[in-house]
C-alpha cells in the first residue's frame, strides 16, 4: 500500500469529497431500492405463474 498523504486538503477538495460522498450514498440507496423492487416483482410474477400452471 502507498503511504497516506499527510498534506492538509484545501477547502474546495473537502467540499468536493463531501458532495461525492453524499451522491454516492444517494446512488447506493436508489440502487438498493431498485433491487428490492425488482426482487419483489419477480417473486410476485413467479407466484402468479405457479397459480396459472
């Protein structure tokens, strides 16, 4: 591993990192919700197809 940079960050870099962190968190939450909905939809479809067959 490379040693961590010990130089203090500029205010702009910190703000950028905070924005990126917030965007990543929102993106992950959205993806999680989509995956959950997709799984629920597939479960519903498989349950109805078993009833028909």
